[in-house]
C-alpha cells in the first residue's frame, strides 16, 4: 500500500502526468503512425510500389511522362521521379476517375517546393500521408470517445498496430488508386461514428466530409461504382435522428445523389477498359478452372477454339490471336456479358466456390507481391519486398481462414450482434444504433461484394489489388467491435450513443458539482418546508407545497439543460 501511494505521488508530480491531458488517444495514434509511416515513405531507402502496368492510365492524363534519359523498371523497382509536361497534353483519359485531380494537386505542390520540370512521387505520398493522419485522428477520436483513459490508449495502440501497417502505407508512394480508396473510406467510417456518438456540437462539417469522401471514393475507381449503393444505405439512415422536414429532404436528396454518382461512374467506363475486363473474366475466370473449357464455350454458343486463350491475361506478350481485331470482338466478346457469366457460375457452383475461395485466400494479401518496394539505388534484388512494420498483415495472412464461407459467417455474426443493438436502440429511442447497424452492413456487404465483383468482372487477374477493400473493411470492423466492447455500447448506451449529446465523464466534474449543489438545495428546501416555525393552516400548507414543487421542477430542468449544453460544447 505504501509503495502504491508513493507511486501515485511520483506520478502526480511527474512531467508526463502534467502534459498527459494534452496527449489524447487520438493525438497519440496520429503521432505514432506519423513516425512509422513517415520513416517508411520519406527516409532512404524510400518505400513504395513499382509499376505493374496500371500507372500509365494515371500519369499521362495527369501531365506526367517517363523520363527518357533514365532507366524505367516495370514490376522490379520503384521509380521516384517523372517528367512534367511543358506543352499541350494530348493524352485523353482512358477511364473516368477522380484520381488525376489528386495527382495534379501533388504536381502543383511539387512545382512550388521542388521543381517545375521534374515530379517526385514523394509529394504525392506526402499528400496521401497528411490526409491519412487526419482520417486516423477522426477515427481514433470516434472509437475512444467516452472511454476511460486506459481503455482509450489501448484502442489507440490497436489503431496504430492495424492502420500503421506498411502494407497499407506503401500505396502512398505509388499511382495506385487504392491509397485514395483507403483514406476516403476511413473518413466515411469515422464521420459516421462521430455523428452517431455526437462527439462535436456542430455536425455540418462531418456531413460535408462524409459527402466529399463518398464522391471521391466512388469515382476514383470504376470497381467502386456498385459500392455507392451500400454507402447510400448509411446516408439514408441519418434520417432516423433528423426531425426537421427540410433536413430530411436533404438527406433523401443526398442519398439519391450518391446512388447517381455510382450509376454515372459505371456508365462512363470506356469500351476499351470494359473489353479488357470482359476478356479476362472469361480467360481468367470461366475457363480457368473449367473441367472442359471447350464445352463451357459451346454452352454459350462460342467457338470452342477460343479455349486456347484459357489462363492468358489481356497483356500477355505472345497471344494465339490478335486481341485488337474485329474477329475476336465479333466471335468472342459480343457473345457474352457479365449477366451471362453470372448465370454460368450459378449453373457451375463448384467452380464458382473454388474461385471465391481463391479470392478469400488473396483477401489478406494486402501487400503486392508482384512488384518491388524499393528503388534500384537501394541495392535490393528485383521485386524485393519491404517487411518493415508488417506484423499485423503477416498475422492475418497466417491465421485468418482462407475460405469465402468465413466472410459469410462474419457477416451473419456482426449483423446479428448490431441488429440486436439497433433493436434496443429503437426501443429506447436511440436512433444512433440504427445508423451504426447500417454502417456494419455496408462494411460486411462490401467484403462480400468485392470478391463477387472481382471474380465476375475480371476473373483472378490482379486479384489481390482488386480485393483491397475487403481487408480494410475487416480491419475497421475489428476496431469498432473492440471499441464497443470496451465502451459497453454494443447493446447498451455507452460511448455517448444515447441519441442526445451528453457531458464527457472524464471532464464532468463541473456538471457533477452542480448536480450535488442542486441535490443539497432540494434537500434544504424540503427540510425547510417540512418543519415550519408555526403550525400553518391548510391553505398555507397547499401554497408552500406548490412553491416547493415548482422550485424542485425548475432545478431539475436547469440541471438537465446544463448537462445537454455541456455535452454540445464537448
């Protein structure tokens, strides 16, 4: 006991205790991830991803080009510097995407601080890095709101362990759209939780961040177009806690706008890009594991000779037939579509399940294994992988089940748990639980959907990269579940999920003191009324009782009003 008291005295006098209140769990998470990711991205040898052939679609339309006087390595090594076009850019966009806007922003920063002719990819990495830290702050703030300090710091360290993994942050020094997808989805997830838990007094900035992040997420990659309908479900759930008619109309309009963005993104897919995906969905999907590939083609009225293309990707160097001729388009691509492929898989469920299990195995491989992570000057062998701070991704790869049924089971368990919480919230007039259920459904359905979309839409080509959102959603749901268990808000009303803003218990001493003062005043009032100096008449007793009840009611109302105001300020 003496040792414990001495430890408490030392802690209260220490430097760390004095400044501990400024180091919130959210700030701690930002500082640690900032150090971990900053060392990876901006300290030699620089980390990033080499070009697997996808970079050309992003760099040329953004006004960049490969420097002709320097060696350029596909797949093997990271290339850090590119030339900035000084003339009219005649390269049109091969696909509709919001990614060039992000790259052009990085180019503007590069021109201000580095060079007007040479672009260093670290400026794009720095842009991703800054916005990522902002998302980490909001997410940690949402997950740790109303937790005790010890539990809050524990959740913050878990955020660092999961979201600081280098398999995610390596994307920042590359032209892959996955970096933007990761950042924007974290903002979508975090702002939804902050709205549910009423963390801030003014909520309109959170709605604005939610809307902008959704638009960028959906439009940055065509594969995300169907996911717009899942995010629209989350947006529509806001209507349950909004009472004003005008704001409800705005929620409905925003929901329709999100779905419209998804439809527009899908409609703007170019024919060239669609033909590539359609070709690979056949050769790397339908024909890949077919027992008799010729028979599979015959079922669709397709010439069986095209079974020779089995397993060949679109960008194969030597092909048995030209992929750009009218013959291939007329005899193969025009004979089927994605609906035909879905019907085929439903008739051949064993083959479909094999491909889905293949997708499930690749789901936890977030780090791209087909490309190198270092520059040539680092002295590493070709396609060398960076293993700095990748413990979490290695654990997932080693221990997570590698069958698609695991994700179906995960979906059932998570939706079941949060459905009961939403039911309890509905009974106790807590609409935040309904929105949280919508968020869980969105993430779980995204995990299942990206596997289906990837297999049906592109076969197993670049499967690990196409499945990027599945492990991201799994990680975010893991953090949410741990936070809710710690805050006892899985079924109850912890973490501020009461439907109304309340005071923060960590800083609730003024509110508690006011409550105690009110209790004392009420007690003194009752005593003074119950022990009059002279025996009152019946009419006087009635008047005194009425005044006492009015004062007691007034004190209770002022107490409730103070706590609500305190919660809004916090």
